[in-house]
C-alpha cells in the first residue's frame, strides 16, 4: 500500500476532459416508426461515441451501432450524462 501511495504522489495531472453521452436505457428514434433503447455505449479514439441500440422487429430483437447524429429524436430517461477523464503522467 505504501508503494501505491508513493506512485500516486509522483503523478502530475496533465488535463481533464469531459464527454456528454446519452444514458443507457434512453429511448431514441432511429426512423419515424422505429424506437430503440440504448443498451451499450462505446468511446473510441478522439472521443468519438457510438451507441448500441436494441429494438423489437416482430418477435426478433435486433441490435446495431449508431452515432448520436443518427438519432431522429431522443425520448425518455436522462438524455445526457457527463463523464470525465483525468490523464496523468509520471514526473
């Protein structure tokens, strides 16, 4: 535990960054007649966010990945959650 404390003491914060993301469970419209629910969030290089959305087509459940620009509208649940990151380096 003492080693961990020494390592953390030698860390210097370089910067913080924040992303606004739609929460898991949020309902989104992919087409005028197709509502889906966000089931997974993925953060890629350069803070590009994609959302895995799921919906029912008859008796089949379908899932696919979309960006926020693909959403026609955003429905129920907390629409945006802010998440943050701290990047550190050794002194």
